[in-house]
């Protein structure tokens, strides 16, 4: 996108006027706020090593990121996005993965460029901020603390905070109720099909970043209002709804 603030996604998406007027901004974690891929891949390969299975390239494992740790482990074991490993193998592998990820949670993980400035700009503009992720709380909270982002969010919803997680709209609806806003007064910023589906189902606006994971798919194919190359640029496309 070079120096552009944003681009539209699918040509069929109805173009909307900017800046958008919203009250709440919800932000995804993996692939949007934080580049967690290296540590997720490290934990996956340590798991494979303990199971005496062939290791995979970090790029391959990155393409598996997107629907929580259990799905990541399943994909790592089968080499397929929708593969189902032997139940006994999965039961053995999952705690091994969680142990290795907990031990290497923030070894290489860092905020993406523009994240800290973007979050600061959103707070200074008076937006209510929420972090919404499919990652388990046991990993989400330490990561946000380690990267200096924990105190920036009024509410943090992890993948196990509610009965359902993205792409179900439940977490987004929950956040809207928490802040007492209508869904069309909220924006979700994410990096994947999960985010786009959840936002549309909830009736929220949605921006997507192109640098995330999206299970190896092109983010430009998603049904989103705009593709923004940083949170800092996203902050320039919205205005506080009074």
C-alpha cells in the first residue's frame, strides 16, 4: 500500500466513508498486535521432537495459526488445516505443546511496527479498547504483560473466557454489551477470516492488517471495510462517536 493509509479488500465490498465514527475498538492478538509466530513454531517443533516426529519449517507452522492452540497442534501433527490426528496422539501432544509454549512464550514475540503508537493514539483519542483473541487466557495475559500492552485494554477476552470464540460473534457482542454500545459503534481490527466472519455476524465494522497469519490465505480476499498496514494508520481512519 506504500504511503496509503488503507486499501479496500474485495472489489464487491461496498465502499464506506472515512473516517468511521465508533466508540469501541477491539483488537486481535496473534498476527495483529503481536508477532507470535516464531515462539508458536518453536513450541511446535519442540513438541514434535519430544514425540520423535519430523520437525516442520516455521513458515509451515505459521500457516497453521488461527483457530487456537488445539487446532494448531492438530495441524502440526497432521500437516493439514482440517486434519484430525489419532485421539491418543493428540492427548499426549497437547500438554507437551502447552508446556513448551509456556516456557518460550515471549522469547521472540514482539509488537508489530506501529502497534504501540497506534494504541497510544487510540487511547488519546478517547476510544475504549478491548483485546479479543482465541488464545487461552493462561498465555494471553502473560504475553500482554511481557510486551507492555496489558494495561492499555479495559477488557481482555481470551479463547476460553466465554463458551464460544471467534468466528462466533459471541465475544464481540459481549464486549459491546460491556461498553453499552451498539455493534455498529464498534470496530474490530484483525488479520484473519475468523475476524471478518465474527465482525460481520456481530454487526461490527472490521479492518484487517496484511502482515498477520490468516492461515496462509491472502487477506485481500476477506470481507472487511479496509486493509490497513498498521494500527497507527487504523487510528487515522476513525473518529470518536459522541
